[in-house]
C-alpha cells in the first residue's frame, strides 16, 4: 500500500460535500500516513475494495503465508492474478511469499520446518 506523498497534512486535503443544495468544503481531521485507499474511503464515503470475496481472499492469502502454507498461498495468488493483477496488496503478498519460500528453502537445508 502506498502512503500519501505530498498530502501529509489534513489542511492540504479538501472534501467537498453537497448538503441542501449547497457545497460544503471540509478538511479531514487527520491524514498523515494514511494509505491512498484509506483516504479514498474517507473522501468518497465508501470502501476502497468493494468486492468482499477479493478482500477475503487477500486475508486468506496473508494468513497462509504466515502459516507457511505456501502451496495454498500460491493457489490464491494465481486466482487473484486473474481478477486484480496490478493490485498493490497482491504484489506485496507475492513478494512476501517468494521471500518466505527462499528463506524456508535455505532453512530446510539444515532442518525440516516449512511445508511445501
């Protein structure tokens, strides 16, 4: 996930709302360090990733990686690539998965601890 670049202070962000045929300009109470997804949720009053099954699959993916269930994680990655090939969370998970697989392969040369 990317954090906000130049928009670090709430006064740099303007939220326009229409209330009773008037346009109201507001600043968020906080924004520093927010991801772009979270900022969009704040501004648009909506969730950044509306497809619940995608969010659940990403959650399952990271859980499988943390449990060292790499085959299951790779299956989820392959499925998600069809739906969201350039999603930052998916890319982050793929990098983490490959990193953990490499570490486990090195570790397995000495002991058997990771499942493949």
